[in-house]
C-alpha cells in the first residue's frame, strides 16, 4: 500500500505564514520590516508554484512560493503525479547529508550546457537513487524559477504597477515551528515573492465573467493593451517562455491588463553571452538581431492575442481588429534605446547578471 501524501498545511486557506524579508521594494509600499506574517485567504493555483491571495497590514497581496514539494505539473512524471511524502523527504535529507547535492548540481549544469536534449526530472527519477535525485532536480528547477522571476521584476521596475504587478518583497518562508528562516543556502529554504494584488480574473476567463467588456470596442482595447504590454516586456530584453491569455490578469474595475508569471523567461544579455561563449558570435554578428529572432520564434504578442480573437468571434460573432508588431519593429525599437557606455562589453567579458546559486 502506497504511503499517503503529506499535506502542506501552511499553504491552505486561513493559515498564517511567517515570512522573512530578503529585499523590500522601493515602490509605493515600502517593506521595512525584517519579518512579516500573512494570512492565506485562498489558493489561486498550484500548477508549478503555489500562488495564494494573502492579507497583511490590512491589505491584500499575492504570495508565490517556489517549493519543490508542491506543484501538480512540477511533480508530474510520465503523466503521473508524484506525491511528496515523509519517505520522499527522508530520502532527500539522506542525499543532502551525504554531500551529493553539489556534484549533482554540477552534473545537471554540465548536462544542460552540453546536451541538445538534457535529462528531464522524470528521466532522473527512473535512474539510480531516483527518489532523492528527483527531489534534487525539483529543487534546482524551483530555485531557478525564483531567481528568474525576481530578476524579471528587477529589470522591469519602470513598468511595475502599470503593466505588471508591483513587487513588494522577495521573501523566505519560515518553516512552521521555527523562529526564523535559515540565513544560508541549504537546499531546503523555500523562497517567494510578495506582489501587488490585482482584483480581477485572467484574460482567458474574463470572457465567461459577468463583469467584462460589453462592446466590440471595449474588447478591442483590452486585447490591444495586453498585446502592447507584452511587447513592452520584449523591448526591455525579456522573452516569456510561456505566454498566453491566462498569464494576463485583468483588473475588474478598469479592465487594465497586467502580465504575470515570469518564472520561465529569457534575457537578452544572457542569450548574447551564451552565443559568445559558444562561438556563434562571429564577425558581423548582431546580438540584438539574434535576440529579436528568438523573440519572433516565441511570438509572445500573438500568443496573447490570437486565441482571444478566435474565442470572441466564436462566442459573440464579431472580429476584433488588433495590431501586432511588424517584422523588424522590435529590432528597430531596441536599437533606438540608449545603452550605458561599456555596459554590454562588461557583460560579455565578465558574465555579469548570470544566475548563480548563493
């Protein structure tokens, strides 16, 4: 008989979560405390990371935590959900205590850098010491997601609260019963981000809501704004790996769209650095053009707009006319942006801004 899954009670409605503030925002809400308690009002989703509506200081916020123990999609192995159990945790702790984590991470980094098809977490689970190594792989994934999303919010500071939610703080989750979170990286710390709460639903769901645009013009404006917001993100050197209407939250009273979910993104300077390191960047090579070609392949703007246009035609019988970026437009806009003197050369020489595990 299989062991029952350990339920993570701290991520349930009405539970109190203790957070240690790593870095507060300099925006409209200044997080000056070192620690804060939040009350979970509801769990919004738990596909890759638990995303919760929480309350603190008499205001609502969104808490997203990057926890290997959770995630219906994250913990999937060949179509089957692998529950987190006490037995799983015992195997993982033994793996950490043996000193195997460092060599495993180096092995994974090498595999990712040299293999066209790096091993998946599901493949790792089927290999030697699979239970523990699967957990280690999930830790690596969630740690990467946190660092990527935190970096996106840093890079997109100028559009926080306008086109994307405002970041209130980067946090550590204090384990239940503990007085504070571990100050060092120990492969067990759970990180999170505390964000502005946008009262509304995602763009994919709003078509079924009572509170929605009532005219063709209103729908056109909403979808165009969502497309334009995505383009502004691309202009700032960020490509979303997963872009769709469900990654856009629409504020209910104004129908203002906010793009969310940046755990899986590409950065222009890092893409350029990878090309330089691999020898692709020969004479006459244009890093900006390389980035724009990658952006065109992912086509974040069409991923947001096209399905909504089709759904509106099917549901309401009208076709909204929206504008997508023209070929070459992104490259022209990027070329017009001022670049700090010597900054790109410094990035290429020293790899500044690369994600590291502290």
